[in-house]
C-alpha cells in the first residue's frame, strides 16, 4: 500500500507543482498555460463582478477593490454592476502571468432628479474652487443683481446692483484663488470694468442687503484704463492685486504690461511685440509677433528663446498660448499646435479647436473641436492602459455639437450635446464608455465635487441633483 501511495504521489507531483506555479490546462487550445488575473477598483464599493456572464465576486466594502484570479489567457467580457447604477462593461484581455487592471471605475446612477436652488438667473459664472458662483439674478425692482452664491452653505450676497434694466454684464474673469474677480458692465454709453474683492468674513457679518452692497462697493475698484485698448486681461499669478494684459506699445505693436490695482497706475510695458502670452505658476511664456517662443522663470529674470525658428502665426485674428505643466500649446490659424521640446518646433494636434481643459492631476488634456474629443497626455502614465508623453487618444466622435467639457475627476469628464449631459471614462481599451446622465433642457452645467452633485442652468433656474453616491 505504501508503494502505491508513493507512486500516486510521484505521478501527481508534477501536476501539483505546475498548479502552484499558475499553470492550467486550456481545453480550447489543448495545452498547459499560465493563468492571469483581473484587479478592479470601483466607486461606489460593494459592486458585483461578472466575467463572461459568471458572477466571480464583489468589490470590498470600504475601498471598492477586488482581485479575480486563475483566469486563462483570452479576452473576457467584464460587467461590473450595482443596483441603481449603470453597469460598467468592457472586453478585457488576460495575458499569462499578468494582472489586468482597471483601477478607476466609476458607476453612475440610473436615475438623476433635480430640484431648484436659484430662480430668476439668466447667467452664471463658476469660480475656480467649484464652490462659489456668480449669478446675474433679477431683483424685485425689475433690474438685476450680481450675486455671490456659496453652493455648499447655500448663502448668497448681492455685490452689485444694476442702475438701469439696459445694463448688461459683458464678461467675468475670476482670479485663481476665487477671492477676486474682474467684470465689465456694458450699456449704451460704453462699458465699465471693475475688480471686485471678496471679504467673506465681512459679508457674513453684514446685517442687511444695504450693508452687503456697501461692503462690496468699498472693496470694488474701477479700471478706467481698460477702455484704452487693453486685451487678454489676467490676474498676475500669486498677486491678485495686479493685472497683466496686452495693450498697444510704443511702436503700435502689442506690449505686455502690468497694472497695480492698489495704486491705480499702470507700470511701463514689460515686453514689446508680444503676440500671445500665458503663465504657469510664476513662469511666463510668450510668442512674439515674429513667431518666436520665449520663456522667463519669473518677471524679474531675463527671457530665454525656446524655439529655434519663427513659427507662422495668424495676423488677422488673435493667437492664444496655453501652458500646462512644461508643455506649450498654441492656437493660431484655426489650428492647435503642441511645441515639441526635443525638435524645438510646433506640431499640429487638432484642427478648429474649441475647448481645451486640463485634468485635476494636470496630467491630461481634453481637447474638442465640437465634433470629436481627444485626450492628450502631458506626461507618461504607467497605469493601465499605459500612455506615453504627447500620446493622443480618440474618446468619442459625434454628429451633434460637443460643448461644456468639465472634468469630474482625473479619470472621467462630462460634456454636452444639445440638452444631453454625458459622462465618459478615459480608459479606451475596447471602447471608452460614455453614459447619458440627463436630457433635461439646459443652457449650462457644473459639477460640485464636495457635494458630488450636478448643477444645471435651465429656464432661468439653477437646479441641483441629488448626491450621486451615498
């Protein structure tokens, strides 16, 4: 009997060893092969995982991850489901001894309802912090107020009151810290430009509407110089008391100038012959009217020429420079170009660009020309699917006009076509899953990440959804 057991052991030993090393017999190919696995990270947690229609597990209760092992190498149909949410579905490949990962899956609610939060609002401007919103709101006198609305605490402050019903708001430009903004009032007599400082403490302690309007008036500064041809006005990075802009220089060509709001006196032009400019932090980039690209680490340092040869820029329409991380993009002649730092030259990215939006992690751009959306990677990304710096990927192409692109997080973004709001992932393996969230008629929307709510502007109302996730 001992001899028989020994023979069985020695006969089974190779199989046991192969099994422990991840080998399985594939009946389709009729050979031994090493297996792989799936790793998923899903929000919200406790989602059900199906592989080729078979239930293989549930994501964890707290962090929403799951590992499915011992899968033969081939392509599987994966479905991740949770009651009340739209399933995530994708065909994913398993390779021998490899783990196929999908780490940033978000499930969206099947049903989204809205309730009115603000009424009599013909227009709005979202602050960079995604919490405060400026509202053009009709008041009881039949005119309108410019109102600061805190969406999180649901409080509002009237900062400016129109003097006649014929005045309109021409434009609004927020400072990056969301404590200051620039706005223009347009009337038959022309336009006026102001910088409005926001003192949240003083506004919160005011006892009446009249007090709030007075506080706002005391912290508002008129900018008469704007009427003299200044354009492309921006707040100076890390200095919300100064504006930087282009204005005619001594030779008539555009010059880059700085204006101190506190003392009301424009400084002398910093740079002559500037076609377009942009900041990334303290760093200044610009392209001159001859098409040469320049860079300064700060306004106090000497400029360094970045490009080797001039680039042909538009002369009849303004060009626009965009800086994301250390990457330079130029909109000119109805084309978007990326500056290849190795070749020291511009390369075409997309024709007729309309929107360029950087992700919250500053690693990716969503770019749209109204008909299609592409993804541009500002840096290499080793997370599956791996991407190289300057790689592009087509997300979707639609027959309707695409607009209002807004990132939900660094792996999903929102956009509209007509009255429909969609959410899409950026994982293009098999396909990028695009989901319809709502088709309520609207003129605009924004996402509030702290509350996890979608806000839409519909029929002069600002409406808020229920929180997407518990």
